C-alpha cells in the first residue's frame, strides 16, 4: 500500500530537483551573484526569549557580521525586540514560530486562547518540553491557529517579518505540520528555512514543496559534540570548506549572565556558555577575516524574499 | 440617592470596628503574644516575575529576616519559584494575584484562556499596564475566572499558598473586585492582605468585610519620594516608631543586574536599584539589630492563616 505513494514521491523529488537544477539560474544567480558565489545568512535564533538574548543579538547586528534573526512571539521579552524592530525597520527579522517551551525553570505558552490549542499544551498550560512530543500530540489545525496568531501578534506590534522558521524544528517533524508551515508561509509570501539539501532527509519534503517555493541550499549549525575550546576552529573550518550557493548559519546568541544561566541551567547544549561562545566568534575580527579570505558574502532573508512570486 | 447606602456603610463600619475592638483579644493576643507585642511580616512581592527576583528573594528567605513572599502565577519564572516551594514546604509563600503587566519591554498575560477573559487584556493579549485601567475595564466575572485559574495552576505546580494578595492592588480598586477577592479567599480559607487601618480608606471596605474575616492591623511600604541614600533610615525609623499589633512590611527584592535593569528600565520606582536597596537593608545586620533593640518579632502568614475559621 505504501509503494505507489513512494513511487510518486520519488517522481516528485526528481521533478523538483530537475526543476531546480534545470532552471537557467541558481539561487545565487537569481540573487545577482555569480554561479560560484559563496553566500551566507548569519542567523541568530530565539530573539524575544530573554533579555540577555535580545541584548547580545542586537549588539551582534550592530557589528554587521550577524545579518538576521528570528523572534519567538510567545516569549516574555517580545515587546523589547518588537521595539527594536520598529526602531530598525531595515533589520532582517523573521519569526521563529514556537510550539515548545524547553527550559524547566522558565516557561511560556500559546498566543492563541489556551482552550482552542489544547493539543499543544502540557497539563500546566505551557508548550511541551520537546519537539518530538509536541509534534506527536499536536493537532495540525491547532498548530495552524497558533502560528497564525503568532504572526498576527508580531504584526500588531509593528514587526514586519522577512521570513519564517520553526523553533527546535517542530514544524519539520512530520508531513502534516510541514504542510501547515509551507501553506501559511506561502499565504504571507514569506521565505522559510528549508534547504534543498533536506529534500532527501524525509519522504514528505518533496511531497509538500512546490516548484515556485524558494529554498536555500543548505543550513549549517554547530554540533553539541564540539568542545568549547574548538568553537572558533569548527566555524572557521566550516567557512573555509563552504560550498558555493546560499548557506544559512544558524547560531544562538546571549551573554553568559545570571539570567541566561538561570534559564538554561539544565541544558548545557544551547546553554548560556554556548551562546556566549557563539556571540564571541560571530562578532570577532577572526570571523570577519575568514569571510574576507574566503570571499564569502553576507546576504539576508530580505534578499531571498524578493524572489517570492517571481 | 447615595445617602442611604452611605449611612448603611457607616453603620457597617462602626459594627465591624466595634466587633474587632470588642473582641476579648487583639490579633496579637489571638496569635499568642501580649497585647502590646510588635509583630511584623516581612513580605517580598513579585516572586516568579524574573530570575533576579527569585534569586534575591530566596536568598533573603535564607537569612531568616524576610519571612514571606507572594508569587505571580502568570509570570515566566513561575516554574523556578514553584520548584523552590516544593523543596521548601515550610516557606511562607502566598499568591500575588496578578491582573496587570506593568513593564513595557517584558510582559505577560492571563492563565485562563484569552477569549474568556477579554476584559482583562490589552489589544496585544497582555494584561493592562496600570491597576486603574485594569480595574476600570475588568468584568468581575472574568476576574474571578482568572484568579481561580491562577490559584489552581499554582496548586498544580505543588505550591500550597499560605495567603493571597493583589499585585499593584488591582483587587482593591473597587467594590466589585474586592468582593471577588474576599469571596475567593474565604472559599480557599486563606488570609488576605487587608489591614483594619484601611477600613476608612474606601466606602466599600466595611461593606464587604465580615466579622469572621481575619485582618492584620496595618501595612507599611516605602514611598517613591524617599531618596536612595535615605533607604535604611526610612525603614529603621519606621521600625523604631512601630505601633503594637501586626504590621506587614511590603518589600520588593531583586538584584540590580542586567535582567532587572532591562525589565524595569522605564520605572525608576520599583526598579532594579530600588529592589537592590530593599534587598540590602532587609538582609542586613542593621535590620536584625533594629528588630532586637525594639523587641519586634517576626511572624508569618501561616500563623495568621491558623486563625481562619476559629
């Protein structure tokens, strides 16, 4: 019973890949760069989560080395980052659509009324701790209601999002959620964090994407197995080996301060020290030098968004 | 048209005062102390609001000089203080029932589903900024739904509240809200922050209180007009002049750190430096000495609660 859909999805995959490859121009070329250009979006996740995240991320934006970020609308420090967005309309800010609340001391819940998104919540009314549990239990209709509520609250606060992505990847966990994600993104004419390198990662990806969707080539993020002292080496090596095309480097910025240590005390991965290390590398002259030496250009989601519908 | 109710409320006031004064024993005596005993509850407000508040307040509890606190259930750091409450079941923790969200960079909304408490919310789904606007627009039925939801969430997280009070005094703003407050408190058999010294402050207070309710004698808090360098002098003088009976000293504890400065940046009154000054005085040897020299005893809301229904 699964064979016919499998064959169809293989055909769809081939068609999409053929369409992408058969286009006269690569994404880099469509953006006005040569075919072999190395283009990166340096993207800070989790804006709005904590004051420390907002402070470190906006400081990093001011260096020009971190180009983009995405905002968690359900989080308590949203108004602070919304004020930044209103004061900096050129900033490349998207929404980090949020369906999980992963820390244990410090939590948040939905933007939509709780009784209309009950499948997204734990018994205390917070989002669930993990993306796998969130995806397994979420009713896709309630997910759609909630992510639309997040987009509308952001817009009401004066944020004009340039892109959408998904906190902890919850919206990439299964076909039904991924369909909701892409449908809502298409309706708002916003690009999403989806890479063509992911097309073979899950059966459902080629079943859901459409030839008109615009996807970047790949996403790069650091692995929890990298030792703290190897942080700069990991990123520098990855940049030296970077392939042509559009790569998003997903990073997590904050200061290693009391607030952040309190929030992340039980999560060394993506914790306060981790975020400080990301801040230190991506605001450093060493990073600027690696970009120059390897002829890597910084672009933004705003650039990608201009291709939507074209 | 207002005269007849006025006369009734005057009569009720006289009846309540007469009842209180006519009792054989004062509150101090009912608590097992001499009639002229000077008893204080040193009470930290706003627990759960921020990590800095939780850290400073629990540190202050560990000195034994700050006896009590109350928790803001809608706030993001509730789980951290709930974990403290579970680990310290002897702690004197109540609920700081919350219907306002007064900072502009950092906000929170209701525990009840948003669409069932719409009268409590601003257009972005947060509680309103001020207690006067909150009280003016709040439907008392929705207030009751929300404060019951706050109590039930606290209990679900393992908090066994010893008392109730009202963040920014919203529930004392008018008769309808005050009635809701006392009705819910009576149902849960919890004492409330109401002082007999307030009985003449608003017409509706004597109309709502009942002879079986247990009230403390007075509440003391610092005034925003006190200069920072006069903080210790203000409190020390107030303690030296303290009248007999039960006084609650309402304080606000936090560290003057990045998180707290970020949260309170547009509110010098009750801001980060204010809270650090409260922390510094109420955890000091100077405070301990004033208590000893003036024979002032520390008591808790747990002590008061034992009188409910007796």
